[in-house]
C-alpha cells in the first residue's frame, strides 16, 4: 500500500521475479485455469442433474429482462439471458455455462491482488487456491448469484489496491463499475464499504484510499448504477428489500448458538479444512494494529463478512454460502502463509484434498440422475435436483386428457420448475397468489388472479387447498400421482373453472 517500506519490498520482489523466468506467472496461472475450465465445461456438458428450482427461477427471470426481481437484483438474469442467446439453447448446460467461466476470471483477479500485495509466486498460489476451493468447485456446476458477486468483488478489491497505489482515474472508474455491478448482483456487495472503513481504521497511520476523493466518486458511481433497481423496488412495494428482511428473520434476542456453531463448522467445507484452520490461526496470531499493511488489508476485507454472518446465524439462520465473499481476501492471506511462512507439507496436503474434491464433483455430476449415484444406506446426494422432469411429464399427461388454458401452481418450487420444463407447451403456467402480499416472484408477476384463464389445471403437492377450492364454482379432482425421484412425493391435480374474482384473496 502506501507504506514506503512495504512498497519498496514489493517492487524489489517483482524485479527479482522478472529476472527469473518461472512457471509462477500470470501465463502459468492462466494455463492451469484453462485446464480446469476445460474439465469443468466437459463435466458441465455431461452434467446429469436437473435444474434446481432456484436455477429454474433465475432462468424465468431471464425471459423477462428487467432492473429487478422479487428476491434479487437483475445481474444474474442478464448473464443467463446472454449465455443462452450466445449458446442458442435454454438447456441446463447453456444456463450454467457462465459459472465456470466467471470463476476463472475471479481467480485471475485474486492473483493480481495477491501479486500486488506480496509477489508473483504468492499470487499464483492464491489464484490456484481460490479456483480449487470446494465451494467454487461445487458452484461451477450450478448457476447462482454468488458467481457474478464474487467476480465483481475480486475486481473491486484489485481496483481499490490500485487506486491506493496510483490514484489513477481508470481505477476510480473500475472500482465504481465493479462496485455497482456487484450491487446489481447481490446486495451483499455493500459489505465492501464496511470492509473499506475497517481497513482505514486498522491502517489509520497510512493515507488509505478513503482519504482520496476518487474512492468516494467510485462509491457514488456504484450506488448510481443501483438506482434503476431501487426504482424497480419502489414500483413493486420494495419486494426485494422486504424479502431480504424476511430472510434475515430476527425475532428479538432469541439467540441460536448451535446454529452459529453449525454455520462456522460449515465454513470448513466451504473453504477447505486446512485453509480454514490456517485462516483462523492467522487471525489469532496477527496483531491487527501492528501487522503488515497487506495483512491488515486482507483481514479487513474478509473477517467482517464472516463475523456478520456468524452473528446472523446466532440471531436467526445463515446458509453456508452467505459468507462467500470472505474467501476472496482469505485465499490471498492463506496463500502467503502456506507459501512463505509454514512448512510446505500443509500446502501440498490442502491442494491434494481440494484436487480430489474437484475431480469427485466433476465426475459425480455426470451421474446425478435418479438412481445413478446411490450412497451406502440409499442416500442420493443430488436428490434435491431431481424430479422436475418427471413432474412435468405427469402434468403433460393430464394436459393431454382435456383442453386447458392454464396450469396453476401453488408454491415457488413448482412454479419455477414447471415454467421451465413446460416452456415448449402451448399453455401458460401461472402461480396462485395466496394473499394480498406476494410471497415470491411468481405470485408477484405470474399471478393467476391477475390473469385468470379457464379451464385450468391445478397442480399442487399439498392436499390442504380448501382456501383455493372455495374460489372456484367448479372444482373437479383428478387424482394424484406418485413422484419417484426428487423430494416431492406426490402431485395432486384438479380441473377448475368459475373463478370468483371478488372473493379471491389475491385481490
């Protein structure tokens, strides 16, 4: 950073590495990452898992491009739309193809930041570490909002470093754009501001980027990019913010220490057992206000996120991926420790474990169909991604028995999966809105009450539908069908007509 001693040492390291050609270079890293990418794309092409309902939901969003959606900002929908247009198909492969590509870009920016903070060799291993994280290996097989979020975070991190070093206008622009696009990927990007303030506090004796007008211009640009999404929320009763609040789910001081402990343990799987152990040990040993500039920077841009999500788990709940942003800077911190500060055995063991996990996931997803990969005891690790095609075929069989103008679904999972799986059918899939307040994107945009069509095929997985039944003058049960794969056991069907508009709870 701007510490004269540190800067001189860094420059000297770069010069020494420049005079000694080595595999530990950007070129070497790119070659390795391309190999990983090729393996991941081949695995993705043969990926036999059906779309998870979240993935199907994101695809539905991509069919109606907008500046916002019920639960998330729009960036992922835009990316999926671009990838499927370029790919020329709405297949699962084309929907997911951007994930491994974007993770490759993220790994390169992890390298760039690590090289700037330490040296090329540390940067090389930081890029490798991130690319082979267990969570990244799994994330590369699906599509989620964390994928673009991590990329824009890594770009913003590097831009922040370069702005601190050079104060160049180009880095003001890059920081502003990456921060704004990160916000348009997931609101968690706002953690960047919190981390920046903590770094300024830790490095209070140094002229950090926060003391430069360019930083604040970049932040303003980022929030300006978010304005269309804020406007969309305003037009839709702030649906995304409301959903985010529901997800947080705080209810007074009702603490959940076991959930907090469970979340922290899950991070050993996300980051890797050795890497997480090294990271936590480094936090214990680093004296924050006396540590090196690089260490302060990396702790400031990782620890607050982990702490916030642990606190969230303590107050309510937290999913394992919610702290994903922690591991961009954390990958750099542990790379420095593994490469320069402890015996190489630990690095070799960690890399071996992660390489095995990478290959295991790449192979396992090709055997993710119903009954293909069954563990001892009968458990199927991909069970949650199964069943949608089978359910769609059951619905198709019912549609073939009569003339229907619409299919009505009664929950978010069914809505997302049936809209995707029945995309080539000449029938509209609409969602039943259970109250005046929309509970998901489908109730908000695809509400049956807002666009009733008759006769309609009602499809539901729960037999408790008395409230729905009362809204139709004609309700003809059509029996039920067993679903042999996935987590949905039974689908119920009914032919409905005579929708009573004034009595509908959705009006």
